[in-house]
C-alpha cells in the first residue's frame, strides 16, 4: 500500500491533535490539583503584606489584608473539596499560611498595643519591654495549629478558639480603638491587656468545643448552633458596627458553650 501526501498530512494532524489534547489534559489536571494550594499561598501573601503594614502603622491596610486572608482561607478548603484535590501538602500549606495571617498578625497587634507602656506594669519596672509579651499569642497560635493538625476529631467542630477568630478578636479591638476610640478602658490598661493576652492564648488550646461552619447534615435541628451564631452576629454588627467586630467573637465563644452538647 502506497501512502499519499494526504495520508502523511492526516498522520501529522493526528499527532498534533493528540499532543494538544495531552497538553490540555495535563494542564487542567495540574490546575485541578494545585488551585487550592495557589489560593492558600494567596492567603500567605496577604498575611505577609498585612504584617508589614501593621509594623509600619498602616492598620487600615492590614485590615484589608486580613479580609482577603479570611476569604482565601475559606475558599482553599472549599475548592479542594469541590475538586476532590485534598492532599497532605495542602493541609501543611494551610497551617503554614494561617500561622502568618492568623498567628503572627494577632501577636504583632498585641505587640503594638503594649508598645506605649514601655517596661512598666502598674508602676513596677521590668528588665524588658512588656510589648514582647504580646508575642505569646503568636506562640500559642503555632501550638494550636500543630495540635489541630494531629487531632482527627475536629471535623465538624473546633476544640479551642480557632486562629482566624482569635485574630478577629485581637485585631478587632485594636481596629475599633483606632477608628473611634472604642474599648479605650481596655487598651489603656496594661494589666487588663496582659490578662487579655493570657486569656487569648489559653483559648487557643482550651478544651472548649467551638462551632465550625461545616455542615454534617442539612437537618434544621443539627444546625441550630450555626443559625444562632449567624443571626446573633448580624444583629451585633448592625447595632455596634465597627465596635461589634470583637464582640461577635465573644458571642461566638458564649454561644458555643451554650450549644456544646450538640457539637460533635
């Protein structure tokens, strides 16, 4: 059988089409497997930028960066589950990104809040500036993330306050104070701030069950805690506006304690 030019052209076109298909398949498969990781790295980048601006005193930019980090932190897990691209690499990346966005930033925030007090607490001088005490939150955030990675029970609830919520609490107080002077009684008292730092650090690793926005079922009775949390949070924010941001986290802790028997 003699091959003609048309036959050779057909073969060449077939090879090209096959190569294009294989390339597109490989590219789509790569995107599918790594899209969630790319979103996680976006969270990390946003957290780094937020930390830099917090050090420079640009708390408004840090607030915007934290919003982006919170959104990306939610969507990386959502995308991974939707694309069935969960991996051990993704789990590790998520914790490392959260360590910056929701571990370093709250510690730096308390560092900034305590900075004006120098090395004195209630008139007692210490051999170091007490602002470094704020970094205790960062250390316990790291500890909390490590514990969470090893705990296989926390699928539909959190044990202890999760790092994003703790960040909203600490940075929310700082932001509200900077914006309109809210919580001045707290942020102008170094003793109360030290107590808050200790309380925040303990909450991160506490045994208290906290509501997680993951739905085990769509039954109404199974989701009462989440509905109560959402409804209460909206009302608080409508009433208190900016000052309501940290109050929502206090409400979250309280409502979690009320419904703790339903969290499993």
